[in-house]
C-alpha cells in the first residue's frame, strides 16, 4: 500500500479507506477540489480513480510515481 500513500502525498490527496481485502483497498481520495472514488490493486499497483466515463487508471512504481504501460 506504500505506493498509494506516496501517490497521495505527491497529489495532495487524503486517503479515506472504505474497505480492504487481501488483494485490494478502496474508498475515496479527498482532493482540495472534491472527492473521487478509487480502487487500488495491491499486487499490480494499479490505481483506478473515478467511475463511469470519468475513470482514470494509472500504474504506480514503488515510490508512487505514475508509470507508462
């Protein structure tokens, strides 16, 4: 979960967890301009932000930096 915590620090987002399983965590990311739901895969470090047409997916490295696929 460390990459997600770092990513939140770099993007000035507060992490609000709503649930956790062995493979993922989910909840809300609280940004200064509003909250967005998220899902983070703990094995692939794939972060999914938003839902519907406004969904954004980014893969993170160990320091929370977005990697190009």
